[in-house]
């Protein structure tokens, strides 16, 4: 896996950038900028077509397992790698709709060969990616189904925000839940961390 990740990290910081072409490194969280990427930002928005033969930074391989609603493992060149779907955040396993979100991702990817486009590597060593099954963009489909939130903190643009709004309006998936049960996963995780710190201090 280290060899594949070495290749991945040599693809020139393909991670998320803001309007100025700046982003934070997944490991160090240090901010730096790529002015040329600010000029070309329109070309790096959420993809609207599946990867084509010869595209840079593309993995192909079968699904091994779905670990939660926005993460999975796939076998790439004989090596099992862990992938985190870019620009989305699914309910945690102990949240309302968490099990259903996992089931939705499993339904979309079970027994499938995946096409995975590298974005970045997060602090846990997972490859942040756009995942495709044939012509279906899985990241987008999960938001369309109401199985995940748009995750603005690291997103390259707000394309999936519009998709999320449509799912909200249609009350699809988690948007059918009562408001008290629709806690954003990043808020849920922060509450758990705060509760753990409070408990440790007693």
C-alpha cells in the first residue's frame, strides 16, 4: 500500500482548494496556495462525467467492504486500500440513519468494480476520492438520496449543496427524520469529543 500511496502523493496536491487556490495539507494542516489552480478552479469542480481512459490519478478495482456511509475499502492492484468519499459526510454509525446510510453505499457498490479518482490523503491515511460505478458518481448519488450531507469544510465548491437542498425539499432519506435527529455528523463527533473530555476530567 505504501507504494501506491507514494504514487498517489506525487500527483501534485490534487486536494481541495478555495477561491484563491489555497488549501490545507491533510497531514500537517498547514495552509499553502497554488495560484495557477485558482485560475483553473472551474475545471476542478465536482465531476459531471466518469473518468476517461488515460485520466491522471485514477484507480480501478473491486469493492472489498463498506466501512460506513462515506468510507469503503477496495482492492487496487492486489492491495486493499481505504477510501473516504470526497465532499460528503454521512451519519455516524451511532447516529439516526447511520445504518441506513451504510446500507445505501453498500447497495451502490456491492459486487461492483469501482473507478476511484484521487483527491488527497487525510490524516488517517485514507485516500479522499470521487468514486464511480460505471457512469454513476457515487458521492453525488448519496447526497441525492439523502444518505449523506454535503461537507463544506473541505469541499472544492458548493455543487453538492444544491443537490442536498433538492433532497431536503423532497424529504428524501435522512431529511424525513425529525429535526432533533438530523444532527450534522461533524457536530455529532464534536459533541462526543467534548463529552469524552468532560468525562475524563471528572
